[in-house]
C-alpha cells in the first residue's frame, strides 16, 4: 500500500471534545500523537497532517465543517491530493454497534449516519473503507441527538481508551497485511468489552 488517507469524523470546537460523535477525531488525534506526526495544518475545510507508517504515506484528516457536512472536507482532501475513494479509511461512531465493538467494512449505505451520508453525496460514491466504532444507543429513540452529542461516561471511556490504544495496531495490520486480514482480526463481537 503506497498511501492511505485516514479521515476521522467529528465536530470541531471545545464543547464537542470527547463526545460520542467525536470518536473519529479521538482516534486520529491518538494516531497523530502515537506516530509523532507534525502538528495539524489548516486548509479551507480540514485539519491535516501526514507522515510514514512502515513504507506507507499516511494522511490524517479532520474535517472542520461539522459532522453533517463532513463530505465537503473529504472532497477537498481527495481533490487536493488526487486520492481515489478506495484509498480512504473513514473512522466514525456507530449507534448500531455496542460499545467495545468495531467493524471494518468497504462500501455500503450510510446507516443513518449524517457524516457518511454527506461524504457519499459530495464524492458521489460509497466505495471507501470505514472503521465503525460502536457507541451503543439510548433506550429512547427521541434522545439520539442528546446521546451522540453527550460525553462518554467513565466506564464507556475506559472501553474507548482500549480501542484508541489498539488503533495503531489496527492501522498497521491494514497497511502490512491488508484489509481482509484486518477484518478477520477485528470484526469480532465486542472485542474490546
């Protein structure tokens, strides 16, 4: 693999830090720190940095357009660096997966996730990889907005920390051994519970 664009989804701004909806940002920030990539540079619609993992050039991208318009930042990134959608890994929260569960998948619908919906609309394809991170869901469907914009509780944060601390291994598996191997290893029921 020559290069990989890793796009973490979230909302910019201090008030959204460490909320369930921002778990994509949290993973990208962890990777930036772990690999000691340079500080983020600001473009019109993104914060981005890049470096090498093994022999692969890896870009870390955080769209700054707010979740529901994430596709604007992704479109800017792929046009600026001439990326094919298949070279992207989009990391996002997922209400349909229990906390502690992750799924690596290629293609598919947006699953009701507005960030993914925006990306598909802006780049006109769903042919990109996703790393879905389970955040669970509230019992009352009317509380979904408050839930995703709420902070992780203490127990949830411990589980999310396990995922963050394994994220470099997940990325290195993808880079060194391929997508199929990564899916076989990590797409298990509640791997981090």
